[in-house]
């Protein structure tokens, strides 16, 4: 224990500290061969029952995280990263899958044979088993480290007395067998939740039992219940969390305000949407001799959610709040998210303040962080602020006359920051977000675009500044932390992009490794072209996905060398970690005595990236369901749309004005044989030369809506009539026309 370089960190975190993961790995490396539990305990000089239990739990956790491997004789050894790879399984609905390595790098292919014993998001240890004909590395499973799916939701089918549930999540590609005695009263066709009793193996499907009947397939609100259960989003609060929050009042105790800077007289305000429920950021701006003094105050969630508590464990598990169209699943209980950690007007709140000085060119000269107590002077909405600053609304200007000068200062600062953003080269895509409007029966009445105004952009720029200031602090102090990483596009995607643009007579600047500024400059140059929508879509798809990682790779899209998330600890766990890191530094701590090791941050980064994707997938499922439900009574109608995606199997078309996407399958394009060009993002007719290209306008007719699969099928207007005529000819026994090729299928 005395040799453990991280013993002080472990002593602060645990009442009965045990050797750190890093030291255990060092001991095994020095041994050079597998060691049993007793041998490891002896080498670490552990004897007490509490220490031995702690070591056993730690070894299991390291095994689960892919750091160690336990052989058949019970010996533990380090995982050789050159030979074995740990990662998450990403299943495909068609039965195959991919392994996403924990430590980054290229995904590995998992064949349908390997996937028989796996389910989506399981963690496994694999070895490379060859290279397929596409040049992809194929993986063979060595060991399942962690099962991810223990419950699921789906639609029950009963045939000949035997039940099986088809999972609603299409990534769960295996049906679950339900014995008659495990139906729990459920009947054919109902939506049910299932507990997995036996995980799949190479030779058998998963076996489960029905635990709850959610209800009939089309019941109002069913889409959200299904998404919550399907993606395993925690909803109910554990008893331990309820007990920890039971003592929290509605007001901040006076004792908690002591030792903090008092900002209560400063006219800080919150600016959010009309339907916002929690307010975690407040802003204030005033001129300074060198430009502007900007304060971004964020609710001090870390004052209430302490490491090691049940509340912290639950927040870690949730990772983030999940926002459905008419419901929110919060990361923190309401006593915090809508209470003590919500910056409501005219009440005292604890906060972490980021105070910045920004010069007249939009550059941050200096920044500092500190704990404070604040009082919001007004709860403003984006529309109100825009009406005052842009439209000069007299009534609102009179109502908020005392705050108006500070709002004008914020607007002036935004205009400078926006200019700096363009000079920096941040990419600004012109995309459309939508929201649903419901009627009294909770059915979708309309799908409408979300209008962004300058007030949205003011707050966005203020939050960007605070996030950058936090990242710079960690860089200066060399404190390990989770960064918001947006890596540069891969070489393969850049090559494909250049080939596509070359066909249009265009060239993306930046040679082999274009920067964000090259993207931004290019977008501005082509903004007035009629095919701008097409070009922007292809550029957007060339970018990688942003993740949380302790390795700072910068943020490509925003063109920042270092970026993190500081501004929403109510709804994002990485922000809470960032607050803890800032507090640690503010109180004089260093990297050596920080509570989180790089390996722990790596695991937390992976977890938070996973919960973020989980939330995105769940909300997308709900939106797709609602859009399908909205289109059920529109079968046969014709709409104008834009081709938003092209594949070998057809065209994805987004309808104008109602923002719903459906598929024109290639088999319905029966006038010709069509070939798919992935570089040109188009389908081309073999004989006619007719071309369907990404971004092209296209009129379509709604052919069918499948709520189970969340799919909408389109055809070209008139296709349905031709199909009916063709069907009648076939029924009359007439042979196909000469030259049509009997039995031949038109595919891409």
C-alpha cells in the first residue's frame, strides 16, 4: 500500500481504502504472468476481511471494464491490448453487428454467427479473427464482460400456446421466447415489458417472462412508455435517493451561503424558452475598460449532489435528462431540478460563477471561477428579449426598463462574439428543428419548425464562452477532466466528400486535412446556390460524432482547441464533474489529489456518451412514432418534398411544411433499372438516364404507414394506379409484355 502512488486519493474516497487500479496493474505487470486472488492480496499486503472484500470487488470491476482477464484457473492477468480488444456491441437489425472499442479506433465487424450469443450494447472482449472482403477487421468473442440487456419492451405474439416478444428496439435483433406460465396475463398483440431470465447463447434464443403489461398498441402516450422501457431509461427514484432528498427544503439555508461571493444585487437574469421548466444559467454583462465583463452563473448542483451518495450514483446511471415532446425524465429529483438548483426569479440560489473579460474583438482576455450566492432579477423568454432588442417592443421595454441597458450590453457583446466566431471559422449549419403540437386527445395536430432568434444566439455565445473558460482552466492546471471532443473528419470521408464536390465543379479548401474554417468559408461561398441544401447535407454527414473523453482532441465544429461542458449540471452529468473539478482547483487542489483518476474519467466519459446516445435514440423513436401516427389518415395523399437521403434500396424524402420523412423504395421506381452511386448520392436510370439526387425536389404519394416499424412508404404519384392495373392483368392470366423480363426484379 505504501508504494501505491495514488494511496492518498483512495484514502479520501473510501473509509477502508484499497490499492488503486493503477497500482494493481503495475503489480501484475511486474509479475509477468497470471496471479490468483490470494497471490495478488499477498503482493499488496492485504489481510483484513474488509480489505479483501474491497479487493475482490475492485478486481471484478476491472474485469468488467476490460482491464483484466480471469482465466479458467482463476488467475488474473492484464489484458494485452495488442491481442485483445474490449468494447461495446453495436447490433444491426439484420443480425450482424460491430464492436466499438473502449479506447477508440476503427469499429470491428461481428458476423451474425458471433451475434447469436450477444445483444446490443453488451461489453465484450474480442480478438481479431481475420479481414472480410470489404477490408473490415472481423472480431471473434473471447469473453462477455458485461450484459447490458436485462429488461426490454416489445409486442407479444402467441402462436400454438407459445409466446414470443418482438423487441421494439430494432437493434435487439433476437425475439425473446416466453413460456405459457410466464405470460403473466398478457394477451396477443399487447405491448409488454420482459425480464430476461436466460441470455442468448450460440445455440438458443433469449428466454424471458412478462413483468408488466403496458397496454394496447395505439393508446395515447404509449410511444413514450415504450421508448423509456425499450432503451432502459431509469424513471423511478430508488428509496435511498428519496431518503437523501427528503430533508431538502425550498429555500437555501443561511449557513450554505457563508464563504461565498454575494452577487444578489447584480441584475442577473435567466433567458429561456416559454415552456422551460428548469433554469440552470443566468447572465449579466456590462462594459469594461477593455471591452465587456460577462458573468455566467450556473446553479451549484455539486453543493447538493456529493460523490459516493445514492443521488450521485443515480445521476451517473441516468447520465442526462431526457426530453420527450410532452414529458421530461430528469437526471435529478424535482426537489433539485425544479427547486433548489433551478434559478427561479427573486429567490436566493447557490451558484458557480464564471466571470470573463472579453475584448472588442471577441477574444477572452481573462477568466476566473468562484462560488457565489445570487438572485435572478427576472425570468425572461427568448421571444421577449428578441422583441425588446430587435423589434423595440415599447410595452416590454417599459416593463423591464431597469434591465434593458444590460440586455443591450449583452446584445452588443453577442454581435462582437458572432463576428469572432466567423473569424475563428466555426461551422454554422442552417438546419431546421421541429416540435409537435398536440390536441386535447394528446394526438399530434401539427409538426412545426422551431424558430431561432437573436436571443437564442446571445445565450448560446455566452454559454460557449463559459465552456471554453472551463476547458482552459483545466489545461492550465493540468487537471484531468472530461472534454467535449469533436474529432476532425476521417480521411476516407474527406476523400468521398471531395469526389462528390468535384462532380459539381466545386473544391473544398484545406487540402487533405481541412479545418472548420475551410468548411465555414466553403458554406458561405455556396449559400446562394440552388443545390445548397444538397451540399450542406453532404458536408454535415462527413463530420464525426461528438463524445465525452478525458483526452482533449479539441472541438472541430466549433473550432476550439479545448472545449468542455460546464453550463448544465442539472441535466448533464459531465457538467457536474466539471463543477467538481473547478471547485477542487478553486480550493487549492492539484491534479495529484483530485478524486478522479484518468481511467475513472475514461469510464465515465464512455458511460455519459452512451447515455447521451440512448437519450437521442429514445427521443428519435418517439418522434418517428408520432410522425407515423400523424400520417395514418393521409395514405393516398400527394405531397411535395426534398430528397434527404439516397441508398441502394431507395430514396428518403422529407415532406415540405410537415417535416415528415418516408422511403420511396427502389422497387417502386418501376420505369427503369436504377443504379446507386454512393459518391454522387444518387440513383440513376439505366435506360432513361433519369436521376434522383440528394437535395432534389420530388412529389410523392403516401402509400403505407407501419407504426410497428416506424416506417412511412412513399411512391411516385401514379405508381399505385399502375400497380393496380398490373395486378388486374396478372389476375386475368395474361403474360407479361414481351421484353419486360419475367421474374426480373428492378433493384439498385
